[in-house]
C-alpha cells in the first residue's frame, strides 16, 4: 500500500472539505441509482443504490491514507452496479472518479498512477458493456463516458501535481536566490571594508609617519639649532594639516548616502610622485629616482596602485630602515612597468638591538602592520605581482610588476632606451639601477617592517 504521507493530524478545514466531497459523491451516486435506461419517470432510489452509495462513499475519507484499498472498494462498487440491476453511468461511479484523481495527485510514481487509473477505466468499461444484444449509440456514448471519466480525472490530478511541484521549485529557487544575494551582499561588504581599511591606511599612515619623523628631528635640534627646529615644527604643522584634510575628505565621502554634490579631487598617480618625494625629503629622507625606458600613461587603477606602493614602501623606509636615503627605480617595458624601492638601511629588529633608549624599545615592541599585505592586495587586484624582502648586501627591497595597456605603435622598441636614465632634480644615484635590477626578481615576505 502506498504511503502518501496523509497519516498525520488534519485541521478542521480539511475535515470540512472531506465531508463536502463525500456528501457530493453520495448525492451523485443516489442520483445515478435512479436513472433508468428506458427514460421512464424517476423513482426513489432502491436499496441497491443506497448500498452502492454508502459503501463507496464510506471509503472516500481514507483515500489519502490507503489509496489502493479505496480504489479497489470504489471500483468494485461500480462494477457491482449492473449486477444489482443498476444502470452503470458516470454519476454512479463518481467515488471511483474522485479516487482516481486523488491517487494521481498524491502518488510519486507516475507509472504506477497511470497503471491504476487505466485499470479503473478498463474495469468500468467491461462492466458497463452489455454482454447480450446490440450496442446502440446511446449505450456506446454512456459506456465511453463511464470509461473516460476516470482517465480525465487521472490526467487532471497529474497536471495539478505537476503544477504544485513547479510552484514549489520556483519558491525553492527564489529562496536560494535570496540566500545567494544575502551571501553576495555580505561578501561585497567584507570586500568594501577591506578596501576602506586599505585606503585609510595609505592616506593616514603616510602623513603620521612623516609627522613623527619631523617631530623627532625637532626634538633633537631643539637646543642646538633653534632655526632648524622652527622649520621642522612648521613642516610638522603642514603635514598634520594635510593628514586632517585627507582624513576629513575620506570620512566625509563614506558618510554620503548618494553621489558627491561637488567635484571630487582626482586620485593620485605617478604624476604626483615629485610632490610625494618632496614630502619625504622634508622629513629627512633623501630619495633618488631612476627611470629606464619610455614612460607611458597608465590606466587609473594601475596608476593609483603604483603611487600607493611607492608611498607605502617609502613610508616603511622612513619608519623602520634606520637610513637617510632610498632609491626608486621605474623600468618601462612593452607590457609592464617594474617599480623597485630599495634602501641600504638595517631592519627594524637590528635597529632596535643596535640602538638604545625609549624609541628603540618602542620600535622593538611594535606589532607587525598591514603595509606589505595592502601592497600585495593592490598589485594583485590590477593583475600585477609584488615581492618584498631583505637584500643580501643589506637593506630592504620592494619590487612590483604592473601590467601596461598594449601600445598602438608596434615598431617602437622599449629596448632602444636601455641605459638611458633620467633623474628628478639631479638627485639620481648612479648605482640605483643595478640595485633595482638585482632585487626586482626577489620574492618573499621579509620581516614585518611595514606601517601599521
């Protein structure tokens, strides 16, 4: 016996619906029991009609729990109708039709449902066909209706079941799509948080590091060189003012609910490199720039990435290297630009061991930051790569390769400019190119000497 899952408790509405279906089937059975083949006047239902109606309708309420048993009972009552002297019509087999519909609606095996419905139709067809005498057109139509009603009911039940399954699948897909949208939204929020944290780190850490370097210079020269101290303090005020302006602009942009009302300052790029290097020189770090090849315009995302990597690398030199000079090397090739920032200083740990005083202790106790992580994330986001680590001859090196858009003039060769060097304001060191090339292919994380 097929378990359709209808054995659980039913609600009051379900009981009322079953009662209405059973009452309607009982009325149709009684009405079919008084129909005569000769078209005579209708008479009260006979005892056989009541028997067929009561037995077949009594089995209907359990058709969900025992569908096959209900099908056998209702079909048998229909087949016994002609034996008891009743005319087998579509009305008297109404319980069998209802059972065929319910079975096709609830059973999961479509082949089993089709077989059961066909058996009902075949049994009723045989029972309604006269064994003796000619079959008139009226009898043929009645026999065809008796056999067709269970088939139509089975097809209708199967269609309703497919419709319910389709609606359930649509609801399931909608639920999964909603969950996928929520997951994607959480993922995008997490990515945005990382991006905002990286931007704030690049904007603020640079200015704070410069301010710390300028304040350190002022404290050392306070008694011996008052004029230099006054100059350092003035530069410190400018640096902290720039930091506050950038922080205010960033936070204000984050607090806006829509698009900015006014024009937004363009993102910095390599064109802003002279201003960046000048800010480091005011903090006491001499930076030399060496360019190899022909400079080309960069896409906005790559241009910003190159600027931020140089900014963060020089910030780490100012904060951790313990040296007063650094070298920036830019090598322009056909499909990429290689940017190298190198210094000859000692590492943060070596500097803390070789130095004494509160500043050395603070440097040693400072936890690793996120500078190198942020630089790698930026390079990877634009399709580039970054390596960082200590140099064998001493110092630290950061090298990144960023992709370039394809050139339109394919006859130009970047190798024709090998050996040609340009300096910024005459501050080029002759050995910077060799150091940059030696460290450009190095990989590794190195020690955590990045800004927090």
